[in-house]
């Protein structure tokens, strides 16, 4: 890990964990807001930032129940995508949870 990685991680920590705005981080560290934005973006691109939501949206539960009833399934799990054209990123974590339960 390089010194620039440390700066990127610190900016990401202040933003995502401490809840500071990019402008607040810029002021605190004597950087431009654009530089802070780029540091946070770099930390995300390098995989230092992982965002996890530990609950399924309630509308998914209703759809899962409908599918179970309609098709006589014993189990159904819906993995949502943030945008219709985005790759189905939710499938990986959902699949890992199903495998771990077995």
C-alpha cells in the first residue's frame, strides 16, 4: 500500500464512515473538493470501499412469496439491481448466502 492509498482510504473513511461532506474533508485537509472526490473515487475503484445493506427491500419479499405460491416453489430469493441496465451485482452475495446455509 502506498502513501497515496493511505490518503484515498482516509478520504473515503471520512466520507463514508464519519459522514463528512467532500467540502468538509477538503477544508480539513487543505485540498480542493474535486481532489477529495477523486480520492474517494480511487478508493472505491481499488476496492477499499465496500457498501453492504443487510436487509432485503420489502417489495422483494412480496414478490418472492407470490412466486413461491404461483409456481409451487419451496424457496425463492430475489437479487435486485440498482439500475435495470446494470449487471446483476446482487446475485453474488445472495448466492453466497444460499450456499452458506446449506
